[in-house]
């Protein structure tokens, strides 16, 4: 069991050695990448070592138990500890979302329910701001449209980790807040209700990882490079050598050419710059389209029938319908105590991924 972890232990030791070399830190981008991977592997390696020690301790205790019955109880306790470590290690080995440590853009939109929905959107905003404050994240309201009664028709918030801190695995902003996307339903007596009747309204929450600049790596084997003689206006020859360059990126069909420079090498470098910028623009456009699709999938319509969670004020109850979570501390949750609600979603997601790998 867990034979593959030995490879990760080796990788962890190699990373530790490389990070101890001051020369590695001269390239800050590479150092951050190595540090991130090291932080991902550290809890796995630590748990694996504890798991192996527990196995050795069990064998030793069994040997003593053969001569001394008092050790039998210790064997049971050690076996229980190893079972817990086995489960912990299984969960640590569940494939991670590569976006887990990214910052997010969170948008809250009022939906069915008019003014009451806008007031509820304001309550959700306060809940997320308080939660971010509790866990030590930074928040910035990017844009907002307030309602007449003090709520929000629409509000966008950037949620970020502070400074250059690399979050612990599973504790990044996206890792925790990605489960918040969907329709949130509220049941309560609105401030505008004179008859004391309970109303139901809804607000939509959209969560997307904040986009980073996309680095374009071009495989030389994917390029067709044609050279030809530069020409000026009216067909006048500008150069008597084949210095103009046309580069075609075969996987995408994107073409860039340059003939302005005097040498073929200079034209090739300029054409590559143009090609890289065009491929970057195409990749960013694709990423934005995928992000838009993700937004639409989270909230197709801000309608009460597509709820992921219900906030019931008369019963002080919060219910997450995706995982069956229910608690009667709604007032505390709205004050930012969201950990238990989010953890229920994290645990359900991990269990599903674990089942898929077996």
C-alpha cells in the first residue's frame, strides 16, 4: 500500500536539497514554483513517515504482547492510530485542483425577490468579508450597484492571500471559496413586510479564479519558417538577399512575418515576438471564454429552484443541499463563521475523488 509515495519522498528530498542552494533563489519565479511543490509534498511525506512508524510500533507491540498480555491493549490503540493515518494519507493523495492556491473574483447578484433579494446579497457580502477577515485574506470591492434600501443589486469582490504567502495545501482562497458558486436562497420576514409573513428570495454567487498572465511556450517543431526576398512599394526590391521571414504556427495556423530588419536573424526574432503575442492573445481569449462558461454553469438563472443552500432565519438554520449539511447557527455563519459549512463541501468532494481513484 502507498508504494508510489516513495517516489514523492524522493522528490521531496531532492526539492529540499535544491532549495538549500542560494543560486536557485536567483530565479524567483522558479524558486516560488519549487517552494509551492515542496509545500504540497511536505504533509504527504510527514504523514507517510508517521504511518510507517506506526506499522513498526505495531509489530514491536505484538512481539511483546506474546509474553505480556498488558501489551494487547497497546496493540489495539496503535492499530487505531494507523487506521487514522491511513485515511489521512489517502485523502492527501487525492488529486488536487491546480487552481486551489489562486485568488478569486467573487460576484454576488440579487435575483428573485426584488428589494429583499438585494438586502440578502448585502448580507452575503458581509458574510464573505467577515470570513476573509477571520482567515487572514485581503478583500477589495471592485465594483458595486447598490439598491435603494441599502443592499446590492450586484457587487464584485477580489479576495486574495496577503503578500507573497503560499497557502497550505487546501487552504488557498479558491480551494475554500469555489464551493460557494450557485444560488443561495433565504427564508425570512423582510423588513418591508407589514404582515409578518415569511418570504423566500434568492441571490446568485459567482466565483472564478483570478486569471494570471499566460506564459506562451512555443515548441520549435510546431513552426514552419519560410524565408523570401523583401520587397518595397510597387514591387521595388528592398534587399537582394532572402532576409524576410514568415513563421507559421502549425497547431493553430497563426502566421507572423517580418521584413523590416536588415538581417534574416533580426526578422526572425521580430516575427517570433509577433507570433508569441498573437498566441498569447488567443490563449487569453480562450481562458476568458472558459471562465465565462464556468460562471454560467454556477448560476444559470438566479432562480429559487436552482438553490445550493438555504438560509432560514425563523429557525436560525443553514442547509447545504448538495452535501446534506445542516446546522442551527445561522447568525454565526452570517457573521463569518463559514468553516464548518465549507469543510462539509470539501470533505464530500474529497470522498468523491477518492472513490473515483479506487
